[in-house]
């Protein structure tokens, strides 16, 4: 049966809104290169996150992550590594490798599914000389409940803390501070699959204007103000079209996120007694989807196949974890001696349920019913 409840259902600006933007772009005679729309969008992002952050926009989240590593750490020397979880999207390891660093994969915390600070301490004890920085990921865009401890650890060790909050624009940390306001910098993706989407786009935000100045040079061929190429850069710019879509998406964002949070609250209310566990602090996140852990692999397979036969598209992010993708599995230097058993266990039990903006009640019911029937055999 084909799914009539898709995993992702993006929200687009109305055709008339986009037509108005398009007319203005033509009027401005400006396609790209930090034009009026990009400048306006960048200021709007800074205002949304608050906390005096500075922002740079990007053509996608992966470029923002590459720029973050380059600006915070420079290019890696042979043997230098970045701490990161394997339980995340492959772009995290790719951004490190393109900058000359090897990943050092750490395990995740069994309760929060976030990178484990104990695993990081162990990695530092064993490989401390090789570690140049930390690529912390906010798993599924959910603010890490232990962000204070991570900032303290990075501070103690003098390591830059680059935070990948790709799906988390609009999420909050447990103290209520917006995701985007912590670490050396944070990056976002505005990909079609994220709750705040422009199609292809991304941003980096930091309280340090110097970091933002460097990433802006990086994404513009390494050019400084006099158009001299002063660093190894590339083209990472967001077009005026992407910025214009972002400007139209931003005003309604909080309402849309609130509607997603109401869907999540129903999932929790109706499924938490069925042996399904939800992620800590997900309730105050932008909820790209709602992940749950099942009791065991069998349970997971039953839930997934029941949902599929009910026409509900579900997934199991991030399975496989990065180190089990062929490219990473086949490069012996990239594999690590760190214990990743919590990652493996989580991948064996995780199911990701769809969450849409303003999801109709009948669809929410169907997701709940499918997950419940799968649970009860
Ligand atoms: C989506 C995502 C990215 C990549 O963002 P793009 O905009 O698709 O390049 C990077 N990291 C994580 C954790 C993601 O979820």
C-alpha cells in the first residue's frame, strides 16, 4: 500500500507571496552575493535567536558545518581528530574530513540519545593528544540537556565546541534559551526535510562576531573586504530566492512549531504506556519528527510494518549510524576503538514517527493506532 501519510510534509509560502518576492528580486536586479533579501534574512535570523548572536547564511547546512570547522579550527593536520557521535547524519563526519580531520566517534547517552559526555571523557583520556575539537550534535534538533557540562568540558580542554543543530531551528535548551545561542557556534540546515525549510539553505550563528566574519570569507572564495583571497574558501552562498522563501517562512514559524508540539504531546499521552520511550526535551524542540525507542528489535519491526500497512510512512533515524555506512566502515583509519554499544542498541530499537505542521487529528490518530497495534502484536 502506498503511504498517504508521508514522513515529511513541508510547508511552502503561498504562490502569491512568492510572486511578490520574485518581482522584488527582479526589481533589485540582484540574484545572489549577499543581496537585499539575504541581508534581510540574516538580520531576521539574528533577531529570532536573540542573545546578541551574529549570523551568516549558507547554501545548505553541510556548507555551514564545513565553514564552522574551518573558522573555529583551521585546516586539520594529519592525525588530528574531531570528537563526534556516530549516531547522527553522515554530513557531520564529511564536514570534518573535508577539512582534514578524522572523526573520532563517541557513543551516545542511553537516556537522552545525545552524545555521551562520559564517552567523550574516555576518548580524551585515550586520544587526547589527537583531538582538536568537538562536533557536538543536538540529536534530532533537540537541545542537549547537558549543554552546560559540554561547554565546561570544552572550556577546560581549550577545545572549540561546534554544535550541529541542523534540524533544531526554533528549539530550546532546558533553561529556555534558544538553540543557536551556545558553544563556539551553532549551525542550522533549512533543507526541505527540516521544520524550518527553504528547500536548500543553512545558517551559522555565534555570539563571536570574529567567527562569523571568517565563515563569511570562507563561503565567498576566501575573499576579504578588498577581494583578496586570504583563506581556502569555496562558494557557500545562499541565493536571493532561498533568502526570500526564508523571509516568508519565518513569521508563521512559532505557530507552526506549536502545532507540531501539540501532535507530539498526543503521541506521548497515548503511546508512552505502550513500551515506547520518547526523547528528553523533545517537547520544547521544533520536532522534525518524533522518535521513540521500542523494547527490542522485534517490537521495532512490528511497529514499522504495522505503520507501513496502515499507509503511514515512518523511518528509523539514524540507522545505520555513520560508522556502519560503507565509506566509513571501509576506511580502517576512521574506525575507532571506542565502545559504541549504546549507539548500536539505539539503532536496533528506534522508530521515527511523522510530525507535520497542523497535522489533522484523523492522521495523528492513525499514527497512534498503527504504533499501538504494532506494539500489541
Ligand atoms: C540535515 C542535516 C545536515 C545537513 O544539512 P543540509 O542542509 O542537508 O546540508 C547536517 N547534520 C545533521 C545532523 C542534519 O540533520
